[in-house]
């Protein structure tokens, strides 16, 4: 079955307390060199049939209406084999 991935991240101007908590914990665990952490969500959707432009548009609409909060989050729709920036960003 074909798969489409939706990556959801807080918009850059939105505070990310979960990311800050991870950033604070890393040095305590002995990890150094990380200067920032942003935490997001990843959805992998298995679809029936072939992936077409119309299918990708439907997934984009799913991401906009259910999988993300467009007020505070950005999302990217892509195929697992491709870099997120190569298919569709919001």
C-alpha cells in the first residue's frame, strides 16, 4: 500500500515548551552541542490505490483540518522516499 507522510511542527514564532524541556534534559544526560530543539508530530497514512495529485491534495486538506492546528502549526506532506521540502509545504 502506498504511504504518505505528514510532518507537523509548531510555527517558528510559537513557544515550544516540550522542545525546551528536551533541550534542558540533553546536557544533564551527557549530550552536548545541541543548541535548539523543536518537537512536532509525524503521521504516516497508508492509502488505497495510486498516489495522484488529487490524493496528495486530499491529504493536505486532512492535515489542514484535522492533523494540525493551522493557527500555531505548519505542516509538510510528502512521500516517505522524498525530502519534505520537495513535495508540499504549508
